[in-house]
């Protein structure tokens, strides 16, 4: 098992309501994320991403910002983040979201009409945040070229939900089962 898969395998799960939250280095910095792990995640995202025509990376600031920044540095592409708090900047796009442990409004700046976007995220569970992000990017008048999530909690069906609600296919690098008390990486 390589470094990325190992970072998600056999990790503690914490119940948040009726959902399982996975403690791991990449998304929670438990333990602290190593430069090697972050580098491997960014490299593997870029290995599977369709970069044809991409002009901007987009992700979310809560847990995915460090990954999006690493991908931006490795690809030399500019990035924009959807934020959890409004800045009041003119042209800011607000979209409602609901995921397994939170709901509210997300705010997007820095994406403009005509941008060709690669969405990068660390983890997909139910798909709620990603669906809102896709709607915000479309509202900005940008096109989505590809969507890559490093890891996927398979029991929550987020990849299928995003496809059904937006028509956008999501690529994932690591599939994780969260049935039980510890995570389990599903071999490819």
C-alpha cells in the first residue's frame, strides 16, 4: 500500500450524527500532514486530471485548501476557493449547500465567465459540498473540465449523487469503506 492509501487505511472513525467522520492526515491533519503525503496527493491528482484547456483550479477552503494549493504549485495554475464566510467582494456568488454534518451557504470569488475549471477536493462523502461548488462555478459562467477527489467514502454514494444531480462525473483516487469502527481502503 502506498503512502496515499496508507494515510486513509485503518484510521479511527468518529460518529457525527448518523455519519462516520474519518481521522487522517490529509483531510484532518491527525496526525499532521507530511510534505511527502501532500506532494503524493497533488502528483496523483495531476496524473489523472484532464488539464486540456484548464485555466483555473477551484476547491473549498475548509479541508481542501492545502491540497488545492499543492496542486496549484505543481501545475502552475491559478486557484480560487469557495469559502464558508462571505467577504462582501462585488460579484461574489452565494450558493446553499447541505452535507453530512453541516449546511449553510458557500461563497465563491475569483471564478470568471469563460474560465475552464478543474475542481480538486480531498474527500467526497455525500457530495453536498461538491454539488454546491459545481452550481457556483456554473453560475459564474465557467466550464467544468474535470473533477478529482482524492478519497471517496463509498457507503455514502456521493459520486453517484453528484453525477445524478449535476451531470458531472467525479474521479476518485482512493475508495474507503467506513463500515465499522475503522476505515478500510478498498483495493483498486
